[in-house]
């Protein structure tokens, strides 16, 4: 039944203007994350949450950029 709906939508052109059409998929490499934690990481990422160590790293990069701008 689902396959018939998909074929019907394809014929109607419902998938013609989707964002990213014709572009390669951006697949995430979660190979370094333990298998039992991958779903949790994905949920947190989709919710916009960063682990503390990544948030600190992001802030350090921002601070380094600001300092570099001041030294120009």
C-alpha cells in the first residue's frame, strides 16, 4: 500500500521540488560513537544540544576569531 502511494506521488510530481534534489546526501559518520549511544546523540543533535566539551570548543573558536579580528 505504501509503495503504491509513493508511485502515485512520483507520477503527480510531488517529489520534484524537494530541498536538496539532485545533491548528494550528507551522511554523518557516527562510527566513533559507541553503537548504544548513537540514537541518543542523534536525538540531542536534532534538538540543538551540544555536549559540554563541544560547546566549549565552539566558544574557543569564536573567541579566537574575535581576537584575530582585533589584532588586524
